[in-house]
C-alpha cells in the first residue's frame, strides 16, 4: 500500500515521463524514415516541375492499362507506359498554360465530329453526322447512367486537351521550314556528283599489339564527350538458378503408377465397407469415365486425323487396331498410354448452314419468350419446309435464327473441321452426308442444320489416353530447398563464385541492370530481384534467395553504380575501339609515302580503286561502304588534285578527284525547299516535346513502388 501511495503522489511525474518516452519513440521513427515529409513521400510516385504525381491515382491507371491489355503487358511495361503518358500530360499542360493556348468549342466539336463520323448512332438518314442525335444520346446517358456520363465527360475533356496540343504543335511546325538556300543545298546533295580514284589502307593493316589505350586516355575522352556517357544508376549481380524438376525417382514412380492402371485392381469402398474390383484400362469400355477419373489429362471424345496426332508417335498411334494400346511414352511433360477406341472414314472439313431456335431459360438467349416445346415445334416445322425447298433456308434463317452472327448471311457457317463446333453439332455434321437436313439440340437451343458440302472421306481415329504429369514430388522439392539453403548459407559466409564452382553450378552474371528493368537474362521476368538490388541498405556482396515459378534463384549484388558519367571500366568497350582507330590512323598516316596514288598503293600493298557518280546524299565507296567524311572532303577539292591522308570509317584514304559533275542550276529551288520543310515539320512535334522533357525537372520514384 505504501508503494501505491507513493506512485499516486508522483503521478504527474509519471505521466510526463511516459509522454516523453512516447515522443522519443515517434521522433526516432520519423528520423529513421526520413523526417516528417516521409508519409507524404510514400504517396508521391514522382514530381515533375514541382507537380506531384499521386501514388494511388498512378496505381489505378496502371491497373486500368493492364486490364485493357490483358496478358500482353507486364506490370513494368504498364508502369512505363502510364509514366510516359502522365509525363507528357504534365509537361505539355504546363507549356500550354504558360503560352495561354486555348481550344475553342468549335474546334472540340470538329474533333468530336471527326471521331463520331462513322458511328451509326450519330448519323442521319443521309449518312451525315447529326449533332442533335449526339445531344440526345448524352442527355439520356446523364439521366440513366451517371458512371457512363462521367466517362463521357472525361472523353470530352481529352478531346479538349488533344485540340490544345494540336494548336501548339501546329504553331511549332509553322515556325519550322527550309530556306531557298537550303533547298538548293538539298538539290546539290542529290544531283552533284564526283568521279574519283582512291587508295584505302584499312585499319586492320595495323596490328592491335601496336596500339595501347590507357585508362587516362579513356577518362579524358569521356570528359570531352560527356553527353555520350551519361548513365542511369545500375547494378551488377551474379546468380545461380536451381530449377525445380522431377527426379529420376519421381519419373519412375509416375510411369509405374500409370502402368498400374492397365490391369484390374481391388480397392476398398468405405461407403459399402467392402472391396470393389475395378476394371483396368485394358478391360474398360467406359473410356470417358475411366480417363477422367484416373488421368491427369481429360478424355477427348472426338475423332482425329493423322496430322492431328503428336508427330513423335503419330504412326504408332494411327496404325493401332481397335482395342490395342501403345505406351508408356513421354510427351509434353507427361507419361502416356493410349488405346484405340474406334476408327472410321470421315470428312476432314465441311460447309454447313444452320438456323438457331432458342427458347426461354437459356443463358445465351435472355430475351427469348418461347417455351422449349414451342422451339422444338418451330425447328421441326422449318426443317420440313427446307426438306421440300432448300432455297427457302436463307430466308427462314434471316427471319427466325437467334444467331445474330450469321443470320444475315442465311445462317452460313462457312468451312470448318471436326472439333470446331460443340460436340452434338460436330457429330451431326461429320456422321451424316452432304445434302442432309436435320434438327439437333445443344446448350444454345435447337439447330436446323443443312450440310452443304463435305471433303473426301479418310481414316479418322478416336483414341483414349491416360496420362501422368512428370513433376517434382514433395520429397524432391524438400531436397531441392535443402540444397538451395545450404548453398545460400555457404555463399554468404564464403566466396559466392568459388562455392558455385565447387558444387558444379552454373554461375550467371548480369551487368548494368537499371532500376526499372524487370528482365534477368536466363530467368526472364524477375522484378523482385531488381528491386532488392536497388534497396537501401543492400550492400555489394550481399546474398539473397528468391522463389520463382520454376525453382529458386540465389543472387549476389556484385557492383553498385550511381547515376552520372560512366567509369573508364564501364565505358572501355565503347571508347577503346574509337581511340584505337584514331591511333591506328596516325600510324598509317606516318607510313604513307609516294607522290601518286600508284606509288602509295605499291608502298602499302594496296591497289588504286575508282568510284564514279558519288554524291553527298549517298557517300558510298565500292568495297569500303559509307564514308561521308572522305566524300565530303573530296567535294572541296579541284579536279586533278590529290588529297592528304583522310581518316575514314574503315581506314585511311588518299584520294584523287578525277571529275566534278555539277547539276545545272534551277530557276527556283522552292520545290526542294518545300520537301525539306515537310521533313522538318514531320519531326517538329516530337523534337519539341523531347526538348521540353529534357528541360523539365523530374524526380522519378517509381522504383520504390514497382
């Protein structure tokens, strides 16, 4: 009690102490997460010129894009496309606001008229766009479907934005053009040409051993050409892939379990509390039930032609006698045993028409009111009519058929093969003859069918197949997991590469992975590995295991590079060939001697070559390819003049200008100026946007969230 009294007396102090402790806990968490702005930053996907892109809205756009694209777009592709769209929207909107660009209602209406011109809902009897019909449509939508109306308003707004962009880019393009002087230059580039002789001393004539490029030279080249070597942040990783697959023991068990289905077997029936003797695959006559009950693949109740059977066992299966079996054999990841159920002669394609008579209660015909009995009577009545007069089939289809996809074509289904239609329809077509007319029932209703044509009949077979998937057992998966875990621990504690080598595992290296990439060569889409490599706190040398659909990946981060200029090591593959070529050019130039092309060629173990009618638009030399610097230099020479050594793409050249053929002057070069203007204006919009994008201040945080 004395202790409790003392606590009560000091309760104010206790409250203060607890409050301070809570405050320090919150403050530590705030500091650890980057300050009070952290919560805000967690909801911002990026900032463009000070405008924040909300994470939730961005995520909704990504989800919508993926829904529209279906399986054709990965998450990373959707993120990148939505990002580009949003970036363009913000950058252009800011520019349009600064310039005061506005779209008038008349311009928006004209764009809408263009968009809706082909829509029959908004055209009058003359086939012209009718604005009154559009107004009625929008008014009805507003009254009956608020969500659709909101989407319509979004559509109108998007048209307004597109109209403003068109105005802006039209103004940009209007300011772009070529002068008459540029037109004359284009004319000369196309039509002036030269005849020349030359000696080429290729760079390959100098051994690579004679040239050495130092790291300092690479660094200096990077500093002089920084725009070429700006790079994003990147990571290097190495990894080992452990594929989850069936062991030999798993394969053997799968095959044995399949073989065990061949003979009859005794199983205990718990319901009857007695043993049941079950027929095996050899004895059964109910193939559909047997296969669907015992196989990893369902029964195919259809006839197949020879070319439809698996190529590896085609002849073995096709030539079986009825009741005969083949297997076990391996195909498409399964062990299989196949049995010939039936064989007959049948057409491999047919042409038919049908009239579908649906009835009330079918999910495919929600608006039909006739009963099933009425539908059957109508179908039989139509069949009787067309039996007497087949020419009436098309008219009756147009009047009565519920199949909107072909009723206007008289119910024509065109040509199709076995298995293309629902089973009941398929059976009637291929088990009867050309010219037959009949009525059959399917889940769609009653069909009046006219078989119009059939191809020549050939052998078709019906085969029952029992299958066991070849997959890793629980035992094998556990063994693999243990193997992966042991490697992961050993790789963390020792040398990753040496550990992989000691276990005879394939070590794969991936260089320069960017923050928003998702593909890892060798294992495909592995976005999680890329995210891990860029996480804060992950250090060079760190190792982590990842689960994949095919097995496990154990990865190690081997290098981290921040955004900026490439290092000499990373740029060496690009820079060394450039500097090597420059150094070889100097060596070749110092070796050249002689006063004529013939003397130079003889001294360099080369030959004098000729090139005629070479122009600046296509600066190609025979045997050398495109050499714009060489051809451009020769155009500045006089006939009979021999050049000094010229550095080209493929080697060093000494050239003699034989003749310069100037095209006759034109009275006006306007047509060429117009051509150049059109070329420049075609690219104006994209170049203008790229310039705005380059100028924009962009903080991109996508990699944190995706």
